[in-house]
């Protein structure tokens, strides 16, 4: 891997735009096809064209079978590490294949066939990976919904996907508590108008559940019978353009928005990224510390590492508290991971608990060479702290549920480019990223605008929304003709580096001045006593909006919060000037977040503005919103 030597990025990127069909045809040689594509790209299909039309393939075969057939049968494919249950379970490629073949056969016995949908409502356990791959094996479309998701939200997804079968578990485990899944599942099925034919339930010893007669089946019993009978399901050929999965975007209300991922484009793009972007070689250990309920978990816990012949770590735990702020370093050291991908918020939590990095030095990280961050904006102070503590490249990169893989990043396999703090670096091959004004005209370098991607999107990106083609066009393709709307705002600098400053609704208008809340958060986070922060625009009768900053202080800070708040206000005025109208900083114990660590700024804004709000379905701890309301009382 080339670290700050001569990078091949510029020539590779230029070729991907000049000859996209040739570029992706070459990348597709890394995939085992049953039948090759009749057309690499067909502009006449779908909303903006389809990739690898006419090709026939099987995603599970590319993840498992081909590696078993070509010498990786005894290599570890999956390591499940659960400090919450104090267990570590390992599967070789051959062992994982056997589990997947068996479960796929069980599904077939339930009458589930190619094109049917199956919902997974599961905790972070190996059986969830087996179920995803088993679906892919027989051409069934899976839809993963977070285990523990609210019953009403699960019901809307059941009604939209209309699954024949649901995989679930008796419970999930969080630090200090057990979350009963079965009552939530039962209530969701009661609320839904579409009913699954059956539910297959994994009984976990931490809290077993009762099974509903004639609908619920015990996972372990079915597995045992199928193994004794020697039942194994073969791979079912599917078209490259057939859906692999549906993933509902987080926080949706009403009719959910189901992002569709196809088989062929997903295979090619995610496989290409494992070395060219992440710099990981087949046979190496890779850890993505996400959850399979998120797109990151789909692409880089399950599919990407297995397509690539790497070993994937799946973690059931937290960055702190399972048992301490050294949890991540223990996993990297014990399993000899060469690269790790997590959310910036996880590092802010570690930095808050262990600002001196004492836990880091307790572990052997000699094999570890790159940290990747994504999920929300990686603020420069957090990146700088991680760089100083770990002494390895810390790579921010930017992508979305809709794209399925990275839009802008720093391509370690092609040769690392210089890091600019606050930027996820440059567009990846296949993505022409522009920054435009309201009339879809590109703006000059260093000018804030809407970030858009010129059509067609590269392989791996969503071709549509599940059974909502018109909504897909309206939501993503209409506002900026010829472009995909990311709904992110930012700018590109003179070197073509992308700076994502926040969602377009995070750009606030203060007395006619368009200001980035992300830029203000950088300033707040630079204060030595601040562990993490959030800035949002609150309604103001005179200026339209004014910024309000929320601060979480580092562990061990003993100074009065009011002193720190005054210093923060002065710091923003010094660096941004009075135009920012920044006068309000509020210290809180914690920020409301989704289970993937994204700060729920939209809900916080509604609370601050006194508007009606509903509990976000993906919130990690609902009690935090009461704390935010109390902190805002008499301040806004």
C-alpha cells in the first residue's frame, strides 16, 4: 500500500469519467459471473440507466462458495466478538458456507422463493449474517430492520416489503439491560396489514421467549433437523439488476423510503472498494464497527470483506462501557485487525472518557495501519486527537445509505493523498461531484452550495426506491436536473477536495447570511474542555435564525460550565465575527443520538423552536430528549 507516495488516484479517476463502461467492465472481472453482461451500462433502463444489464450472478456464491473452492475454506471468514455476552465465536469460510446452505434450505422448506422478501429483526449476532447470505443465496430480497426498533416502525416496513418470513431473536443486549424483541415483533405483526407466513426465532439464553403456535419456529430446532437430514440449498441465479436488499432510511415517518440495492452493481463496486479505497488485502482482518441495521454494516461487515476474501470482525458492544474506553483497542489487538471503520461519534466518546489515550498504550496495535471514519462529519479536533494517539492515517470519508459505498474518500490502495482536516478528500471513481446553486449551476471553488452527483450514478448506488419510482425521481432527481441530489451542503476547494459542512437544512440563514453549522461545530470542538458538540439554528423573530450550541464536556473537567460557555461564545465571535450572532452555548450531559451515533439535530431544533415533534425511531436513549428540553428551558 502506497502511503503518501505517488498516488494513482488522478489517472484512475479521470479514466472512470472518460470511459465509465471500460472502467467498470475491468472492475467486474473480479466477480464470478454465471453469464456476462449484455451491456455494461444501458441508459434506456430505469430512472437514469442500469449497470450490467443481462448479466446473471449470485451474490452469496461470490461471498462464500468461490473462496471455499479456491483455497480459503479454512481461513476465518467471520469473528463475532461480544463483550456484552463475554463470548467470541469464529467461522471459517467453509463453516460459514455450511450454515448459510442449511438456513437457505430451511427457508426453501417454508416456501420462500426467488423474488420474495424476508425481514431480519435481529441483534448483532452471527445468525444475522447467516440469514442475510442465505437470502442472497436463493435470490430472496432481505430487509434488515434494527432489532429493538419500535413496533409501529417495524409494522410500516412489514407493510411496505410484505415479507413471507421474518427472522428475529428473543432479545437484544445493551450495557446493563436486556431488550425483549418478541413483544415488539408480536405488536408489529398485530399492527401490520401484511402478515408473514412464519417467524423463525433465535432463542438467546439471556432472555428466552414464548413462541406463538403455528407462526413462530425455534431457529435452533430447525437448524438441528436440517443438519441431521443433510439439507443444503444451492445458489439460485439472479439477474445483476435484480434487487439484493431493501434498506429503509432511518427516521422516516409515514410511508417508509426503501432504498433498493441490486446484485451486480453492488458486487462490483463494493469489491473494488475493499483494496482500492480501504487498502485491505485478501486474507487480512478487517473490522467495521457498525451495525447490520445500517448500510455501513451491510456493505462492510457482511458483503465487502467476504467478496474480497478477507476476515470480517462483527462486534456486539460499545466504544466505552464494555467494559471501558479501551474496548476498541482490545478488539483490534486481539484479532490483529489491519484497518478499522467506525463513526466519529465513537471516537468522541472515547476521547471524552480517555483524553490522554492511556488505554491505547495498553494494547499491541502493531498490525493496525488505518482508521476510517464515516457516518457524520468528522470534526478536525477529533481527527487530530486520533492521529496523535494512534500514529496511523485517520481517513474521513463520505457516503450515504442511497449510494451504498463511498462518494468521497482518500483511496489508500491507489496511494494516499494528503489529508485536509474537515474534508473527506476527493470524489471516488465514477462519481462526478459538483457544487451548485439553486438553479443547478456549478459555483466557483470555495463557495458554499448544494452538493450533487452528475448522472448516471456509478455501480452500487440505488436504482430506485422499493415500489416508489415516482418518489425516487421526486426526492433525488428533479430539483437539480441531470444530477442526483445528496441533500448535503458544502464546497470544493482549489484542489478539488470536497468539504461536506452539513445537511442542506443545517445551513442556517442569519439575517441574510448563509452560515454552516458544521463550521461552527469545528470551532466549538476546538475548545480544550469540549468532548463533543452540536450547533443548530433556532427561530429568531428578528434575524430569522440564530445559532445555538450544545456542549458535552470532557470527563474530569471541574471548571464551572458557565465559564466555558462564555469562552465558547467569545471563540466563535473571534473566528467568525459578529455576523454569526452566536450568543448561546448550553452545557448538557450528553447529546441525543441514533444507534449509529448520528446526532439528532432536527429533533433538537424542533424542541428548541417549541414545535411538535415525535420520538425518532432510531434513537438510542429516549430520555436524552427530556434532558435537552430541560436544558433549553429559560435559555431559548
